[in-house]
C-alpha cells in the first residue's frame, strides 16, 4: 500500500509542477516582445479525456525563423474545431523570450489581433 501512495504523490507532484510552470510562463511572457506568427498546421486527435487540438506555428525574430507547438484538450471535437476555425483570418501573435527567442508562448485567447 505504501508504494501506491508514493506513486500517487509523485504523479500529483509532476502534474502540479506542470500546471504551475504553464501558469508561470503565461505570467512572465506578458513582459516579452510580440512577433507576428503564422499557423503552419493544426490537428485534432481523440484522447482519453476528450479531443486534443495541436497548433504548430512559426515566427521570425531578427531574421531567424523559430517555431512552436500549442496544445489544448477540449471535451468535444466540435469545441476544438471551433477554436481552430476561429483563428483563420486573424493575425496570430506569439510572445518570445528576448534572451532566448526560440522560447515562445502562444495564447490564442489573449494574443490575437483582428485586422
């Protein structure tokens, strides 16, 4: 029974650390510069908890090309597809770390602009 408790605690710590890191990166990225990004591809896949939307994007900083991937899980495929479709025609913005431009943060609910 002890090993089960230790395993459960370890899983909880890893999950908590991941959630904290995502929250922390979202907060610090507010001070980062913004670059226009291009959505290169999108994919919706069935998972055990719902449907996972994957968006791949690319952006230029100081003449160099960088890229990243953003994931979000939705309860239904329709919800995932709705977000994917809503991003078409919008100017997508990516925040990048000025010290390490390959490190970026994309939030489609926060960092988009309608032209």
